C-alpha cells in the first residue's frame, strides 16, 4: 500500500511540476512575444518618421556669401536652379561678375616726389570670379556659408628698396610732335606728367587709364585729332596715345611684361608700324607688370618747345 501511495504521490508531483513548467513557459513566451511586438512597433514607427521627414535639397536652402577677408555677409543666395546645370552656371557667373564690379579696384601706383620721398599708392583688390563660381557649384546641405574669395595686393615698394632708383637707365624711347600744335601738345604734356615718377616694385602692375585718369576739359585736356574707326576726329585728349605708345616702346625695351595692348585702326606716324598702344577711357587700355626682382621708376618728359617726348625706365645701380 505504501508503495502505491508513494507512486501516486510521485506522479502527482511530476504532473504538478509539468503544469507549473507549462504555465511558466507560456507566460515567458507571452512576455517575449510582447517585447518583440513592441520592438517591431518601434521600428515601424521609426520607418514612418523617416518617410515623413523631408529630405533637404540644396535648391531649397538659402546660403550666405561671406567676404573671405572679414567674414561679413555680402549677400544671401538661394540656388533655385541648382539642378539645371546650364542655367545655374550662367546665373552664378553673372552673380560673380556683378559682385566683382563692386569690389575690384586697380592698384594705384606709388610715385616719387621732388625730394625723393615715396607718396600715394593704394592696394589692388580683386574678387576671383572663377573661384567663387567653383564654390557655388559645390554647395551642400550641411555648410550654408560660402566664401567669396577677395584678394588684396599692396604696392611692393619701400623707401629702402627705392634708394637710388633713378641712377641707371634700363631703356629709353623718344618720339616727336609738332610744337605748333598747342592743343594736342598740351594733352601729351599732361599725360606725360601723369606717368612721370611712377615707381613699380617687383610684381606691381600698371594701368595707363588708371594712372592718367579720365581725360576731361576740367582737368585741362584739350580738343585735338584722334583716330576712331580709321578716321581722324576731334576729341578731348587727342594725342595721349603718343604718350602710351612711347611708354610701350620704353618698357618693352626694358624687358617688362606687357599684359594688355591694342593697335590703332590706322597707322600713326610717331612710332613704326605695329609699335603703337592705343588707349581710350572705358575702352582699350595699356597695361604692364614689373616682372623684375627689383623696383623701377618711369621718367617721362614732353618738351613742347622742341617737340620731343621721352620716356625712360630707370632703376638703381645695385639692382642690375
């Protein structure tokens, strides 16, 4: 009997344990399933949020164009045509050109006064349009500041480097004019005075129009014949091209680098064919750069009594 009762008790214990295990397993499974359901719901929710969140596009953003020197905002720009390369490239090139017009400033060269002291001069300021265009072609959605590349170059001359600068002539050139043509001669004289004693350090650039300035009656320039479209016509400042042409031949003889020069539409008599340099305010300019590793000075003198214009490019004895 005891054996039977023992067996029944053992069986009951086993059954109870099995039922308890089954209940535990079912409860754990339900908990696991619940956790998995929550995780799946969260994933689904995140996916939904990602789908709902708008994707940033370059053309939808507004960029700040900042001066590379100061960091100040120059303009706000919205690249609405960013996806249309042809239209966008045209747009940003136009933008760069417009900004440059308000920034670009030619170098004002230093001059030497009668006492041998350096006077005047101001730096060249240039907005590099191609560099700005490249910056605008490479916009992204993370960086909304765009650098506007502006560079400044001051005249490269010091009092020490200019010591004895007029001692030696590198090259000189003379042309002739009629002493009796007083109006034209006055224009030649004024333009020669404007370029006289200009000092150029290594790498400095020169613009004839910038240096001589606008030719107006208020500044003393006279009506005189000038060549326009192969015709001789009267114009304020006629004759100043003789000064620019004489200057060209002198600096060419000195080996300086010509960067801009145009010919007259017909032959002029004061220099050989092809050796002229026509200029016009707002039009053709004569430009060159001092490509030497030492400074030079331009000496120019128009003798209205003898009818001779001379331009001499000089430097110090120690420089050559």
